[in-house]
């Protein structure tokens, strides 16, 4: 029987559901595919749709795919069925490397294609690798994402026996009640391209990634014991590469697992490099998406990136939940840090600048520096002629699907939106 802490989780519904015909996959092969592969295919397709990029335009192009993933639960589940259940699709269906490769194959993308596993920092490291590939010219467009599904109880039990899980199923980041994290499921994908090209193409730019850095803790008091010095180094390097003064950063999305050991170390590094940076006028605001959706482990950094990108785009900083009394081991005033306890507007003065941190249990640290796009009012040309005359007019909304059932399902989604 599972202990109480291992029973909690932020789970997705219907992860077993998938339309293989939509992607040209047979039902038999789909049944052997890790649901993480299926979810990444769906998310990648939606990313291109959101960006307004027809897939026919990128098929055969040097578009890279970079995916962060660590879970291997589906392989464990299939192995329980014995040797008779092994098929010709077992190998490609369960290897993590294929998560990225499957996207490249299905969508016809010929750039670099790799699945990154640096434990809990995998998702953000995948984004960092995608940015480096774009800068080097290895690819001209990049799909970067992370995915995590918790399918078997063994992985939850392992996390509990490691001592990482919260017994009450809450993540109390930087709070005195911090006692671990709750595991979460999900994924996310972003489409990346050089800013100049995105502007020339008329793309909707959610934010700009100014730069980032990657390092490892090296030798510490234990394999999974974080290093404030190494975290400080990755922060300094990230802002140096981004060409940003740490004192100008207004918000940092924390790794923020709500653990007794990790939170104080992360706070110490942030306070040293950003909070008390020379010239800072206001406390550094911090928060953690793990208080909202749990710890998505291999996709955790992607969740933090998406939250921050949308925050910059919407000019709103959301609240970090479950914070009441500061952790006594985190001197917030001394470190010049402030936990975001309620939603607020982004500061109007200067550039909107934010950082995103993600740290792996094996010591691989990643930090990315993000900048919001300037807020501009649409001009008369973008509004178009006769806009006033068309006010209140009926506008057609196109709905498509690969088949009748899919078309009806899409129409139903629109009806209930």
C-alpha cells in the first residue's frame, strides 16, 4: 500500500485517449507508444497552430525538436505484461529518445532532434539547447518542450522514499510549512525563432529570450545536495550572456520545490546575485508555478517558462500560492526578496525583465533571461479600412477536422468554449 504522500498528485484526465489516424499511425503501434510521445505530438501540432505556421511550410526544413523528459513509467507498465506482450513497436514505443524523434518524423522536420534528460531541469535545458542551436545555425526554427506523465505507483513510491514529497499534497514554496512537493502531470511546447525573423514574418511574439546559462553543482555534500555557489554562478553567467544588469530584473520564476533543503539554498543564491545587486530599487519579486500545478519533474522548467512568457505577454504577474509565513531559514528582507502573494500589473517603468530557474536533482542548473515585448496600440493600417462599419457584423469561424467525428468534436469544443 502506498504511503499518504505518494497518493497525492496533480493528474491529467484521459491520458489514454489518442487519435492515431490523425497522425498517420496505426492503432496497434499507438497502443505501444508511451503516452508522453502521444502528448508531445499533440502539443507540437497545437504550437504550430497557435503560431499560425502551416506545417506544409516547415516540412523538410531545418527545424529542430528539443524535448525534456525523464519518466519511463509506460515501459514499466508494459513489462508487467510479460514477454508475450512484446511487439515490433515495443522498442520505438518506449524509448525516451523517440519522444523528440517521433515529432520530427511525423511532421517532416530535418533539424536536430533530441530528448534531454537532466532530471527536473530537463524542460528548461531543452529550451536552452534549442536557443543554442538557433544561434549556431544548426536549425532555423525550433520546437522546444517538456512532457511528464506519472503512470505507475513505483515512481511515486521512489520519490516518497527519497523524501521529496509533501504528505499533505501541497507545495509551500518559501513558506514555513514547506515539507516537499506534489507530483504533477502535463507538458508544454514553444516555437522559437530569431527575433528579427519573427518580426519580419509578422509573428505574435510572447516574449524574447535574451540569453541563458547551464552548469552543474560538481562535488557537494551529496549527489542530490544543491550548491548555492553553483546556482549563483549560473545566474551571473546567464545575465552576463543576456547583457542584462541583474538589478533591473523585476521577477524570477523559482525552481521552488517547497523542500526544507532546496528553498533556502535557492533563496541565498538569488539574494546574493539579484536581490542585493548594486542599483536595485525594489525587492526582487519571486514565485513558483509548482504551487499551482505541482512539480512536473521533467517538464517543470517548461511550465515555469510558459508561465513567465504569458505573464510578460499579458503584463500581469500571477500569485504564488500557499505562502503565509516566511520560512525562518529564508531571511527575505536581508536577501531583498518578495514572494508574489496576489496578482499585480507588471511594473511600467523600464523593460519588463524576468528570469526562470530550473535545477536537476543531479546538479544540472539552468537559468533563462526573458524580456517582454513593448506594448503598442494597433495603428489604422492594422485595424483596416471600414472597421467601424463592420462593428457587430457576423464573422465566420472556420472549424476543421480529419474526419466527421473529429469535426463534430472540434465544433463541440468551440460551442463550450
